[in-house]
C-alpha cells in the first residue's frame, strides 16, 4: 500500500476529531526545518541563500520537541537544508518517533548510506528522498553531476535495511511527462513505498527564475503525466490533491494546514513565504492575516502556486468534510484516469530543459547569499 493502514487510521481519526470539535483551522503536517545549510545548491531552491552565520545555526532537539508538542500535528516533515547534516538529527528523529509522530525525513540522499546506522527502522519513520526525475533531469535540477546515482545508491541501501522510503519530486517548466512516467517506473522497481509530486514554487531567492510554471501549464503537464496511469504506481498524496493538479478540482489554499517552524520561529504564513515570524504556534494562528494569502486573495506571490503545502490539506479536508468527499476519494484511489486527449499530449514533442542548458554545478560555499527577511 502507498501508506500503512496504521498511518491512514491515525490521520483519519485526527482529522475527524478536528471536524467534530468544529475547528476550521488545524495543522495536518508540521514542517520542521532544523537547519538551512545543505550539501547541494539547487538552482530552483529558495532555502539556502542565507549568510554563513545563519547557515551554521541549528535547532536543538529540545527546540524541535517543543514545536512538535505545541503544534500537535500527527505528521512531521523534516526538510532543510539537508537534515542529515544536522549533528543531532538521530536524536531528533528518535524523540519524534517516541511521540508516535509519523516522520518524513527529507533528504537528497547523498549522505543517506553513510548515516543509515544512526537510525532504526520504524513504521513512524520514512526517508523522503528528493528525486527530480530520471538521471539527466535530476542532475540538471540539483546542479550536481552524478547526484542521481548517489541518491539511488542511498535509496537501495535504505530499502535493503528495512526502512520506509518514499520520494518527493518537484517539477519545473521543461519537464518531459514521458520521462517522468518512466521515472515513476524506475522508482517502483527500486522498491520505494510511494511517491510524491508537486510543481515548483517561484522563490524570490532562487537562482533560476526562468523555469517556474503558471497554473495552466501545471494542469496540462500533470494531466498528461498522471492520466492513463499504471496500476503499479503508488503515490503518497491525497488522491483529490492529485486531481487538483490535473485540473479536475478547485481548492482554496489552507496554509495553516502545514505550519513551518525553523531557527527564526513560526514562519508566516507558510513554508514558501516569509512574511514575518511568531514566537509561538498560538501567536502564528491568531496574528497571521490568512485572508491575505492564496490565489483568491490577489496576492501576486500566490498567483501561480499549486504546491502541496498549501493545497494538500485542502484536499484532505474535502475528503473528511462530507460523504461525497469521502466517496470521491475512494473512487480516485482506484482510478487509472483513462484520457485520450492526455494520451495525445504525451505524443507532443518536448524539449527537456537539460537538452539546451548546460549543467551548472553551483558551489554552495562560494555563493553570495542575501540577508534573510526576519
């Protein structure tokens, strides 16, 4: 199965409790960033362009536990930066697993094989490996030749050791839907539990500003890529969110569904934007002007965003908001989405971005980072 039954039950019962309590805004996944430094400098990343003294700063395990307890979400995603570079990452994960939180440790997997002995396999722990497609496309996206092979080696080692392993894939303009479909086959053959896909977000600080997609292009790409799908593909996402990406549904952004905590505090309003920080989760929820965000708000920073951290909680809320939503989710779970028009789109010539742009390996240590907005 794409997600263990115990995890599905934990999340479902949690959401139903929020519904019964009449809570309109509740956290589903805590985005816990214990550091910003990384051993890659991806051209589409907006998370590592900070001055050296910030890149050297870490959250302590105690900071992490306090945020997790304060938020109360059943799932915790640990992005970065590269979490495996945190000197106490094993202690952080152990503490979260002890709290019976479902943890997704996001990693580019360059250090995964080396760091595996620090961890113990658990149903509560999954290594979520950043894989942006097949070899050439992935290496181009992460600005590191050989990055795909190193990540694949880490995935194989983790699977062989009995760990849960998922992948997360960010797609930009120029991605070839046929290549991505072949990539899905590759990941299933390697033995990953399930996959997550999402369009990229146009971070202000990202070095490459040319390859972020508008909403119409996102829908067309995801429709071509995810229609006529194979039975072997497993996705670690709400089926209704996938339909949203394919242009079959409309949702409003629910940024409070995946709140972010990092070295600056509770980030307003979401994982992608930095419009200030709160000292507590309560302050975040009470002082953020939520109506100022999302596509309906007219905020230009949100105009083309369809990223999972804003819209997957909306889809999950839809699933448990009515019998119709639940029935639609069950139907979507088993649908292969036959679509002749989408199949025809796969025959269109696509010029992959890596075919006409050189792979530029960015040296993270020599980049000139901007000051953060604190």
